[in-house]
């Protein structure tokens, strides 16, 4: 209970601090998962309408039950616009560093760009970090839920992707992605002989085909439109991996505007992995209310429903309901226990002209609860 109060106090202090920052400051959010980190970097867009490059120092609060509470600092460079199309995304580069009270840290850099009037989009990210986490076992009845085993993972990461708009289409893109990691996992095997086998400096190397569709009216705070992505990745010794496995990731988000200030956001996600998958890359159920690694297995499906309302200028709130399952195979996904989470939060628009929100969420799932400080929306 004391830890819960401490988390609330830390999250509240961060929220108050950032609300008091002069409007016009810029913020960004990097999720606690490397893949999602690289995906959300693309949302740091069009923060300055001037047709010239701009350097921006960016403070990023962190608070979640997976890696704890702390701060992330980034130095961003917003490149001059490369397209005459006003809807095209602005190229962005940056360097980042993160540290939390669990002694977890990450440092790296990225570039997100496009050329030929947004005909091509590309993204690269490289970094290194160490995260101190808890191992809850595999599946939702592993026996370790109440007494997880601490472990640390140190990783070097490289990520890159290239997309091209499908001819004759406005919102569809096809492309390829490469992701590589070199990781070392450490925890006390004497605590539990059933812990997964871990080798020093294990390397994963994957090539993926992906497609996405994006008709959202705003990438910070969508009120209408849809966003879809499908990724099929192959890890194989032939491309330098120590593991042989296939992985599928897909999500679909849809946004409905019921009034000028009220939006319903819906999302469904599906992840599936087959083969010799290291435990730290297994599909994970990401609901608000418990640490991200609590429920993981070969297959995962989840649904998310969120009501977003802004009753007064630049202030709003959200109410959400989420549910999901993990299983050893996709065929058994609905034969396992459904995990449910719900909660709510407050939002503060940090700039006058951009719909970029600072948020504080409280999630509840069973007997667990968790505090989250976010920049931008969850989906």
C-alpha cells in the first residue's frame, strides 16, 4: 500500500510540474517496449510550422508498473518540411536518454523521415539499455503471479523500416522492416529450476514484411478515421539470429466522433509467435492495471474501448475498458481465462495549437492497480 501511495505522489508531482510549464513546450513519449518505442517515435511531428529546422529539448515523464517512475530526456531536431503536401509528415531526428527508480535506463537515437511528397517513409532507431523487470512465468496460470522472480536484461537494439505508398492509394503503404537485438539476461536460477534457458549475448535478427493504413484526421488526438498495421517477421540463423521463429503482429484502431469534444476510440490487437522464441520476446498482454510482462505466451489477443471527453478548453478525461487473453496457440486463445482491466484518467493539452495531451491514468485489474503518466494517447 505504501508503494502505491508513493507511485501516486510521484506521478502527481510530475503531472503538476509539466502542467505548469509554459505553453508551447514540446513533449514526446517512448513506450516501455522497444518495438512500440520505434513506432511511437513517428508521432513527434509538425510541432513547428516554420519552414526551417528547429532544435527542441524535450522532458518526458515516465510512470508505469513495468519499469517504475523516472524521467526521459530527448533532444529533437525538426527538419524543414520536404513535401509541398500540407498533410505530409515532417522529418524528425533525435537523441534520448531515460532513467527510472528501478535503475532501468536506455539511451539511443532515431531518425524518422520521408521523401518524394511522402511517397516513401522510413524510420531508423539504435540504442542500448538495461531494464530490471519481474518474470511472472509463461501463460496466465504459471504459479509465479504472486511471487515473480526479478531479472535484468541488457540489450543493444537496432531497428529500421522502409514503406512505399501503394500506387493509386492515398492511405495504404507496404514495406520491409529489420530489427536486431543483442541481449544478456541475468537472474538467480537457483530460485526456480523451471526458469527459461538463457544464454549470454543472445542475438535476434528479424526481417519483416508490413502493411499499414492510416486515415486518422490527427496523429496526436484522432477524432475520426482508422489506423491499421500488419507485420509478419522471420527470425532465422540465415540472417544472423540465434533463434528460429516467426512472429505476427497486427492491430486495428477506429475513432468515432460523437460531438466536437467527445470521441470513442476502439482497438483490437493480435500477436502470435511460433518456434524457438526467447521468453522476453513472447507476445505480452498490455492492459492498464498490471506490469506489462505479467501475462505472456505464444499467442495474445486484446480489445480496448476508451471514451474521451473534453468538457472545457484544453482539459479532458478518459474512461476505458480493456480485456484480453493469452494462450499457447492461437486455436486455444478463447479457452483461457479472460483478463479484464478498467479505469480512467485526466488529460491536459500542453500547447494551444497542437492536440498533444499530457495524461495521468489509473488502471485496475483484479486485485492490482497501476499508475501511468503518458504523453499522447494510448492508441
